[in-house]
C-alpha cells in the first residue's frame, strides 16, 4: 500500500479540508447568519457540497443526498482525504438508482461536520482560532436549515427527492416535516423519528471516551497541537459494533484468530474481530475530528420529531410528499420498529407511503453495502416518482445487473 | 446518604479487600501451585470465599454459586466495600430457591478477580508488589480449577449443584465438562458455551478504553499511585448498555430529561440515560480493579468448550449431571440461541436436561433481578434434584410469596 498517504499526512489533509475544502462551498456573509435551535446564530458560515449531473431547465430534477454521522459530501466521487471512492457509489451515479444521467444530485457536508461546512474544527471568525467548543450545539433541524439555504442559493425551489440513511434519514424526515412544499419525494432509510434511549447511551459512551482522553484538552486540542486519538478510536470502536449484526460478525469473524495458530494468553489482538475493530478505530481518527464527533452525535440524540410537532402524525400533517421508508431485518441500531413508527404516523397523516423491510443479515451498515433489494426498491420508487413529477425519462438503459456489479467496501456509516 | 463511605474510602477498602479480604480465605502454599492453561503456575495463591448454611454429615448438600464478570463471593451477605446486600439475595438464603436452611452454599471470588482471590491486584510473592500484568492470563477453566481446589480443601467430593449466570454460567458448564463426577446438578443461566464475536468486540472496546487511559500506566498504576478511573468508567458504561434491553431502557428512561425542563444544548447529561450511565461508570471504579477487568474479560473471550473438547456434545459425553438451562427472551448479550446450542449438545450427549426461556424484557441483567419465573423454575429444579439425590427435605415451608417479596436493586452483573 505504498501509494496510500501515511496517517500524519491523512490527518493534515483532514485538517485542511475542514477549513478549506476541495469541494464546492457556499459562503454566507456576516449579514447572512444561520439561526440555530439553541437560540444563537453563526455568521459568517459556509456549507461545503458536491454536485453530480445537470440541473434541468425547470429545476425539477434536483435530488439531495443526506449523509450519516461520519459521512461527507463525497457521495459519488473520490474522498480527498482518504482517496477512497464515494461512500454511496452504488446508489448515486450514471445508471444507478439515483441516476446522475437524469437527476442533479447535491450532497453537502452537515453543519457541525469536519469536511468544510461550519463546525467545531472551522475557524471562529471572532477569534481566528478553531471554534472547538465555542461552536454552538446544533440539531438535525439546524443541519436541514443550512441545506435549505444552500438549495436557495442554487436557485432550486422544490427538491425532487431527499434521500439518506441513518442520520441522513433523520434529515430526510426533518426536510419533509419542515419544508413539506419543497420535497416531492422522501426516502428515509434505516432511521428513526427520534433517537432511542439505547442509541443515546451508545453515543454517550463515545463522547465520554473522547472527553476522557487528556489530549482532548477540554476541546482545545487543535490549538494545543494535540489529538485525542485514543479516545476517538474507542468511540469509533464502540459505535462500529452497533453498525453490524451479531450474525454478520459471526459469519465474518467468528472466533477466528488473527495471524496466529493459538491463543497468546495476553492482551494483544488474538481474535480477528479485535484486530478489525482496532483498525476501524485507528483509521477513523485520521479522517474525522473529535469535536465534530461530539457535535454530530449530540444532534442525533436531540432529534425527536414528535416532540417538535406535538405528535409524529402532526409532523407530516397534510403532506403531499411521497415517502419510501426502508429498514433492514438485522439492523438493531434503528430496528424495523422505528421505521414502523414513522409509517404509522404517515398513515395517520394520510400520506403517500411505501414501506419495505429488506431482508439482510448485515445490520445497520446494510444501507451502505451491496444489497440488491435496496437498490431495486429505490430505483423503482424514484422512477415512479419521476413519472409522477413529469421528469423526462433518461437515455438508453444500462445493463440490468448494474445494481449488483460493484464490489462491497462498506464500513463507513 | 451521609452514612455511605466516600469514593476514596471505598477505593481504599477495595484495595485492601484484594489483598486481605474480610471473607474466609483458602491459602495454598509454595508447594501447592495452581497450574494454569497458559502453561504457567502461580504459588503461593489463595481463593477467597463465603459459605452459608451447614454442610450435612455425608457432605451431599453443597451448592457452589459462580459469580459473573464483576461479581464477588458475597452472594448472600453484605459486600464489605459497598455495604450493599449480597448480589443474589433473592436466589440464595433461608427459604430461597437455593435454600440455605437446606444446602451448604459456597461462593468464591474468581481467579483474576479483585476481592481476595489471586489476581492482578494481589501481591506477587516474588516481588512483594502487586502482580499487575505479571499475573498470568487465566481462563474459565483455571477459575474452575481453583474452585475445585477449594472444594477439595473443604473435604467435599461431589457438589450437589453448581449454579451461575453469565460468566457464572460458563463456570457451571466448565465444571460439568471438567468434573462430571463431581457435579450432581448444573444450572447455567443466561450464558453460552463460547463467547461470541460480538461479545469479544464489546470486551475489546472496554479493554481499549482502560488501556487508553494514561493513568493505567501500562498496568502498573497501583505502584504509580494512580487509577485509570476514566477509562474503567467508559468500559463499564459500554458494558452496562449490553446488560439491558432496548425496551427496558426505553421503559426506564426513554428520552426523559435529567433534572431539567429543556435541552441545554451542551454536553452535560441532559438525558436520564446519560446520567444513569455516568453514575454506573463512576461507582464501578471505586469497587473494581482495572487490571482485573482486563483479566476477567479475557477469560470470557477465551471460553470455547467445543474447541476444548473437539465438539460441544463431546464436552458432555456420558454425563450423569442433570442440567437446567435458562435464558431470557430480551437478553441480546447471551441470546436464547446460545442456550439452545448448549441444550442441543446436551441432547446429543443424551444428558438429562430441562430448558426454560423466561419471558422478560429486562435483558441480560434479568438473572440478577426479581423475575418470579426464574425463581420458581430453579426452586422446582433444585427441589427435584435434591429428591433424586436423597437430600432430606427442609423444615417448615416459608410463605409462598417469598420469591417476589424483595424489592429489585439490580445493576451488578
């Protein structure tokens, strides 16, 4: 792997991307503040994004993709830090279910993130130093507000579709609830209308692991020239377990030993699962900012649409948006019961909703992996919605097997 | 709570208990080494234990209780560090399912533990300093070997019953497999015949959290006068989530806020579940040794009866022991499928086995809580086995409601 950048290089790349991203950036000046749920506002601020495909003349073919906790705007193009392909290249691209030959796809880094949208790793305009904990705590609604400002800036009134999994699905639901007239179709995948007690608990463990690391320096590690790599790695390891199912872990690793024939009677990584988790932890710290991890997990914890609107059906009152809700059988982080709660509320609101529980043993991460039923379902839903919206049909069809042709990489959530 | 000892006092108590426990202690001299699976031996060594009830004349009424990961010998008496009641006082005591009016109950601290049995917090006889990481890594079989030496010392040939949950259940299975002639009845609860990949993963997160704490000092924190409290607390928090079910967390905490009317938009414990987890972490560090946590989790990870015997049925080949295997519907750490694997192997070995899956939404911790069906099942099984063994009936019956009369405290695993 001689061509891969080394960890310090990766980290330096990651730092520079937080401030000056390689992607497109919409900048909002001191006179264009972003008002936040906490009552504060930030200005100037910016949102980093990528686009794919071409906006049509009547601006009716825009699709917004919302990323998950540690995702980014590089949904279908190479990540400039890791050099890896886009995180959802099976879903978004020419001939894919979200077909960039037909749709104009926008994907932005979330507010509070660390890939160029304003967040704790960005420079606080008042001090010229990184915000760190002086960044106000943000919510999923704040993330969506920021996206709406970007969509305004792009001159788009109504999004044809908003699509996302996990925290991306939360944003989808928030879009549909906050801006019902601006969302023609919504695809919330492997998500919930609120963060459960168990999920808050796992996030809290991750945050405590970060904050327990003395190199976290009460959040001011960038100025101190330090990095809470151990704490952030532990946070990632704990989270990563929740992204996989017991059975997929068993199938993938079982109790297999790592490069050895027998137990070593020590605390090295005897088992493959230990080695795998350590690797997940150590690679994560080079591409992600620890304070961003605090902010983005907090935004998820705070998410509770029913609390915002009084009840979940009220969140979708009189909605015209058509929904495709999807869950995975082995997802225990956002189990099917959470999706059913959304579907029941949509039914109570007399909304147009399809619901598919996809059979998969790959746990929560299934939405990022090569799961043909997910692709065919979303392809079908998007195509039907495009017909209803009157978006012209795309060019000649690609080979039918395209959905399953790419190899799985997985792991990013 | 003015009468409760403060944290530093608790910790000092805990340290002294590791070396010089309040309970009974069986000491084995330099000429009585304990041979371990790793190929090393320790000598001199000791095992701390408590007993309840009276051994009958033919020594046929001895019951060994095996404790779980962070348990101790104080199964039915006050813990000298915390001042809290025994961890299984509903199960073990006068008139309880394991009736101390009838049986002679033994409960010892596990090898590798920190309540007086030899472990990393004990003094290394070669140096006079705490073993720390110079303590050899131990296995469940080593724990059981140590217990067998204690049982020998007490002059008992055959145990009437061996009973335990979680890691205690692993010891029960190991007893039945290693010493089939010495176990009349075996009650493995909420356990498995091997540690799963997911369970190893959670343990590895805990160990990494401890070892990431600079106050761990590469294991030599006692000599350094430090304590890796933050790392150990994070480990406990992560583990504690796995002891509860999603639905019990939802029922107990939901998204309720902690002593506040609204979100604070910060990283304090806004939610009750966060406050609860932090409390679990911080109280744990005062009563448990961080290195012991490494050793005992490692022993669980290494447990794999099928690997030891070639197959699980071979582990129980020709066994005369009668088994009562129990699982709980909402236990996702040791789900019913793990118990079924044990039962299938016992069936394949033509063993005498009852299997009960108890309906409970309280997750893995159910075995420590007030679950009447568990008590009545175990009472019935033990009573039947006592009849088969020819142990005289106990005195006059206690009130029938005794099983459910005590209030739940829970939380220790």
